[in-house]
C-alpha cells in the first residue's frame, strides 16, 4: 500500500432526493445509521426540506447538510447526468472528488446514478469499465455477483478486471481483518467445462485459467450456482449479470406468492399457515430484494452504494453502513492493487492515456486527492 | 401451405438409451404414451434390451424396434456426434430424415443431442441457426422461452428468426386449432425502454419494432417478466436464455428447500407443515424443472424433443405427447412460412446457398422427403 490518505474518517455523502420514498425514508435511515451505528454523514439535497425532516428526529445541527437545487427523477436515465449538473447526486459526487466525503449513497434510478457517477467521479486509473456488485442471500455467507448492469458490452479482459474488482470487494465484505483471505471467483457460463460458452466467456475462461493475475479462479459456474454458495464471487458481463439478478428476484417473488396462495387455500392449509407465519415472514425478508438489495458501483474514483429505488429507512441504514465499511477498508486502493496484478500478467491490456508508472505516488494521489477542482 | 406430406401419421422415434434412467424409465414412459394417449412410436436402441423391457410391460410386438449399436454417454458433448455415427440418437435422426418417423424424443445430454441433430437433420431451409424452446410454468398459461442454449453466439437477425420460430411453436402449443392466433413476443433485455441493452439487443429491438415480419412484438421484457406471464414468447440468444433458465431453476429449488426448512423447524411449524403438505407438494411439482422441463430443438429438418436428463417415465410420456402434437401441427412447415415472412421484410438476410424460390415444392419436399439416403 502506498496510502497517503486522510487519517480522520470522512463522512458518507447521502443523496436525500433519490428513491421512491425520498426524502423522508432516506433521511430516517441516515439518522439511524448515525445514531445507532456511529456512521459520519453529510446529507445532500433541498436544505430546507432536510432541516424539516431532521427536526422531526431531533437531529438539526448534528448532521451537516449540503444544498442541491435539483434531483434526478426516478424515470430519468443517463442523459439527465449532463442536463442536471446541480443534481443532488452530482453534488454528492463532487464532495467525494473534493475529498470532503469518502463515499456516497443514493437510492436514485440506477441508470441515472451510474451515468452521473461515471461523469463526475471518472474511472479509476487502470480500470477499463466499472461494474455493479450485488450481494446475493446465500448461506452460510453471501455470494457477490458482478457486473449487475453497469457495463453491458465488455471484452474478455474486462471480465478479468471485474474478477479483480470482485476479489477486492469480497476481501472487505467477507474477509474482514484477514488480509490473507482469498475469495474464490467463478465465471458465469452455460456449462461447467472449460470449452463451454459464447466467444466472450470462452476467451475470458482462458485468461482466468491462465493464472498470473492474483485471482483465485474456481472455473465456470452456471445459473443454478448463484444461490448455491459454491463460490464467493460470480463474474459476468453487465447484460448477463442483470438478466440473472432480475430473473432470480422475479422467481423468488413468484415462488413466495405461490406458496402463500397454496397456504391460504383450504381450512387445513390456512390453519397450517397461521402456525408458521412468523418463520415464513423471516424467510421472505431474507430473500426479498427490497431487503438485501442494492449494489455497489466499483471502479471509479470513489465508492457509490446504490440502494434499491424502493428502499425504506432500514435499507438506507444498511447502505450507509456498507459505504462506511468499504471506505474504512480502503476499497479504491484495494481495487487499484488488485487490478495492477491482472495487468502484469501476460495478457495485460493498458487503458487509454495510462501512464507508464501506474503504482507511483501520482496514481495513489489520483484515488485520494483532496484538492481537485469542482467538476461542474 | 404447399404441404405434400404423408397422410397417415408417422410414429415418433424414441431414443431409449439417453438419460439418467435409460432405458427402463424411457421405455416405461413411451409405453404409457402409446397405451394411454395413442401416440405411434418406434423405439431406437439395443434391441434385446428394449424387447426385455417391453416384455415386462406386455407390449412385445406391439411397438416397433430399430436397433442401434451405440449410445452417447450423458457426459459426452458435441464431438461424440462425429465419433458415433451409429448412436441411438443418430439412428433416430436417420429415421426422421428417411420419413419413417415424424419427430424424435431423447433424454440424452443436451450438447450431444443438439450436435447430433444438427449434423444429421441439417438446418431447415432459410433458418440461420437452431434454437431450443422451453416452456415455463407461468399461469394461467405457459410462457415459451427460446433460445435456451442451442446457439450461444447469434446476430440480431438471428434473434428475429428466433422470434419467428417461437411464434410458430406457440401457435401450435397455445393456439390449438385457432390459426389466427398471434402470440405476443418479448425481447429479453436489461430495461423496458427501446434504447436499453447491449449491442445485440439494441439492434434486434430496432428490427423487431420495425415490423413487416409477421411477429406480434411486445417490446423488451426483463428477467422478472419470465414468470409473470406478460408475453407468450420470450426471445434471447442461447447464452442469455440458458443463464436465465438455469437461474430460475436454481432459485425455485433454493426457495423450496428454504420453505421446507422453515416449515420443519419448531413444533408449531411442523404441525403447520403436516396440515398443508399435499398442497405444497403439488406446487413444487408444478414448478420443478424435472416435471415441466425439457425443450424442443427448432429450426432443423425435423423436430427434436429433448427431455431432461433426469426424466422419469412421466416426463418421457409428456415428451412423446408433445412431439406428436408438434408433428400433427406441422411445425416444420409453420416455421418455414413464419421465417419466410421475416425475410421479405426490409432487413432480410439470406442464408448461404439458399435458392431464390424458397417456397417452391423443393422447399416443401426438403421438410417431408421420404427418399433421402442414409446419412451415415
């Protein structure tokens, strides 16, 4: 590590205007993260509205506010990031760039958050394309799937980089303090054998199986392995990962609707349902994407936690905790180190405009700079 | 229709040597299809072994047998189709080519069945690549997903053809006698809006939305629409379709395992589980891929029903019935007509070696020829 970063912990910037239940539920969740878990925060959005909500919780003056004039609508996509340079999410990115926040949390539309973050935070040096990592509710511990939709078209070398991003992320999320922890990585494919797949995954398998990239590659995994817990990290292009994630979410919802219908039909079944309602509710909560959901955008100069659009206070609290944990784990630096390993292997491909000395102090400063001028 | 085909119904060729429970369960299922549903059959495989099984059921001499020396192992992939020209699946294909069977059923390894069928039956005139259609257990009526894994790399024009294949298939499966029935077709994608997707789906959306192809295009659908019943047919490339299908199957299995665990924990829950065991079992059966599973390989000169490798007798009976129904519905001719519509539209692309008059008698004969020499 060449870390020269801040020694006092920076706050998490929370976009209070993104999400179906903004700002009430977003601010309620942020207050809980601050009160219950000691997460340092800065709230971004319409200042009078934020003050009004903080007043309800009795926290006016205890959590800093940064005003933003505009908000991205939930229906707005990538173009809005150019049209609205003063949106709450753009201002939150700005705080991260300026070194006034360590990461940001938003429940805004995924397309809008991803586009704005890419525009304002820029890609992390050496990383070709960003990826969204989501945490699947496997047991005994979660499986990380990436990319869940940030980059639809990707090259084989990009998939190898996603494996590096996922490795760095899993080390913090699953490995805790154990720096020697090496998460296993599977390639999402349509068959277990090495020769299976489309052109993209066949080539990516060759690169990953070739070694020399610091990734603990466990081979191909299939769709039914996503919830089996077979590997710690599952890598896919953003198109495939998004299809898999939404298929899983839809299937879980359908299965529970059907189970509920089956349990509510007939007197005996109704009686049975009553007797086990609580356990079923716990199970549904664990598997419900609104509870476990959301993702983390990796590969930019700053970490962006994207909560589900339907997030209630509890989900926002979890998102703030996750952002805090990733910032404390120095995720940006870990990704830089992990990606550097993939580039020293024989298939390495340099990104455009990259300098020849990617691990010098300049590179470190790029991830931790404190004096960058505003981007807007 | 220019049909000049056979007037008496041809039998279905059943590969008795493919599947985890071959030949016992395969033959038991075939006998049931013959006895209970009047499906005409010819059994292909080790003749003495078939006779022995038929004897157990009291059907020796009632169902014709065609001997085959070899069988593809469940682990064997595409190469085996060249190495084993006398395999039971190759012989079954041969019967279809010769006009001695109208379709075939196999529970062999999907890769082996697909490769052998492509080699022996050849692509249907005008169809660029074949696709596997599977039937998803939506309600009130099923949704058809294709391609579930026959063609991993496909062009946008190929996706439009898959939409035509799926339309022809759905007309027979869902439309019954109603020839005016137009199934709705959705494109599996990562967003509902037209501009969403990777390069492949963006272009395919343009082609499908452009019209002039006889397809009732309903726009993009997402992973969570697969079980919602929003459209009759969902189109994807074979890589994406396979990932979605296996993700769905794995998620259903995980959800039911978890539900069972939740129901068996604690005295009250156990009591509840007892009271509703039957309804839960019915539900699980409906959603279990071993029950509804299997697929149909479309786009070749003959229809191939691929039953799940784990098929028991009941699944084989269903597969024989399905093959019989598709043959009676003249699926090959319907696909020819439907694909011809896509090629008259402005983006049309001809396949290699195609004649200028694709709907003349020669084309009809290609799908129904009776005098083709053996392929082996």
